[in-house]
C-alpha cells in the first residue's frame, strides 16, 4: 500500500521506481494487455502528491495500478510510453488538413493553444474507457486542466487520435 498515492478513487497503487514501472508497461504492451498511463502534474486534480509529478500506470487487464513519483516533469518515459500506447506517429507532425477535427475539438484545441501561448500551466489526460479516473459511461474522455479556466472535457466514441496528436505536440513544445 502506498500512502502517498491514495487518490481516493478506489485505487490501491503500488509505488515502484521508474525503471520497474516502465518495464511493467512494456511487458503489458508486449503481452497485448490493456494498459495506459497518466502524468499527474503538481496542480492536477487527481494528484495525491501536490508538490510532485505522479506517473500513474494503469494495468487494467491485470487490475494493477503503479505509481512513480517525480520531482520534475517526467518527459523521457512519457514520450516513450506515449509512442507505445498511441503508436509511433503519436507525436509526428501531420500535414495541414490531414485529419479533420470536429468543431468541438477545434474549439478545445484553440483554448489550449491560447493558454499555452500565455505560458500558463495546463495539462491533459487521455482517459481510456476503462480508466479509473473516467466517470463517463464507456467513452474516451480527453480531460484538460487549464490555469485560470474551467476544467474542460470532451467525450468520444473512439480514440480521438487527431486531437490528441495536436495536444501532445503543444504539450511537448513541438508545435
Ligand atoms: Zn490533471
Ligand atoms: Zn486512466
């Protein structure tokens, strides 16, 4: 039991070092099991460690949750596991107009861009349908926390890959 990782959401996560957490994600991926992760920023509504970054790995097929606590934003493992989870193209630059965004998606992306341009804090969560943080009824939920703005979310029937790609590129300073 990890006292520092009591999210209050019914999780009972294990705390592991980064290398072991990442290896557990790679093993789940290699076995074709359902898994995903979240980076919980210091000001994230879901983060039990308010001064830190909490990397939360949900091994949904194994009914296991693992967390690793970081002092700094964990960019390396985030990018590595993002490519495993969403494909190598998750962060690649798309040709203009390659993927059409819905009006709602464009509006959310514009909001994020404006907040990012002002150097305000923001982050997002891609919540899979089986995600323990996801309170929708079986939808894919993109959940966005923006400094000085209302929390936003957008629910979809399928993975919103095009929107996620745009958001991740802003998040990693690639766009
Ligand atoms: Zn958050
Ligand atoms: Zn989740």
